[in-house]
């Protein structure tokens, strides 16, 4: 049981390049989400999904795309990277989002992205 | 605006001290989470609660729904407790989470 697997751990991009951050979970969680963590700010929700085929925007969705074709995978795409997207990105999953008792968030180990 | 406010931002304690970290939120919530982020960066969930109190080992989390306030207590603190502790809330349908900026705790031997 690997939990939430996030790749890559580190990435450097030039402005305008595109890339995909991968996130996979093997816990059969319905809810998956992407966050960015910037100094002095709390984690901010980029996009989330409550099941295969269903995605929605969070607090800071601009510049990012997601899709959820399977329960296990929830990739985050940067179509044209900008320096403002330099951040640490975390993927997280849980059984039912924030609802109900006993549905804690499980986080991946993070991706440190630098855009030059 | 910050839906979630944590205090203090930074905390240094001597080993063995009792520690309290506070979290206040401004709107109705589905649940409140306490998370721990170690220097390596990984984030683990400590507690999820919607009422009352939960205890796990030396950690205790409480929530007062009427006052929109939660506390995380660490009894008999140890240097391995040194980490950033993050409060998060889920609101409405519970699918959107809002996070505090974290409390950086250092426990000195």
C-alpha cells in the first residue's frame, strides 16, 4: 500500500514550457486534490475531484488543468509555465473529502517546481 | 482574507513542556483537520474532528464549534515534535479545504 505517490520530486522549467505533475493513490479514495504551498501562505487549493470524470476549480486554478480518467490518477498540467508558478505542489486524497468522520487527508511528498 | 488563523506563528519550547497551538476560523465548517509538516516537507494528518476532543498518544485536539476555535495540545514535548503544525477546515459540501499558515514548533532538548 504505497498511499499517495507524487512525481517528480523536483523540476526546473523555463517560462512557457509545459509539464505534468503526476499523482496516484492506491487507497480507492474518491476525493483527490492539488495544492500549492508558498512561503508565508497556507496551502491553497488549485483543483479537486470527487470521482472519476468529475473535477472542479479551487481557490487558485488559473494556469493549471486537471483531468480524472481513473479513480487512481489525478495529474496536474501546467500548459505554459510562468515564474509565478514557482512553488511546492502537493497532491492529497481522502475517502470522502472533508465530509464525515474518519476521512483524513493523505498527502504526497510534494514537488518543488522552479520556473525561470 | 484568511478563513483560518493560527497562533502563534512560531513557538520554541523546552523538552517536557506542555504546548498549545490555537486555530480560529470565521465560517461554518464541515470538519477541522490538524496536520504536521516535518522539515523534509512531508505532510501527515494528525486529527480530523467536527466536535469535542480527540487524543492520540501525547497529542490532544479540541474544538469548540460555537466559538469557532480549536486547539492542539502536546504533552511532555520532545525534540522529535519539532515541525510545522497546520490547521485546515473544510466548508460547505466539504470538498474545499482552507489552511492556516502554520505554527513552526521547535522543541529544545
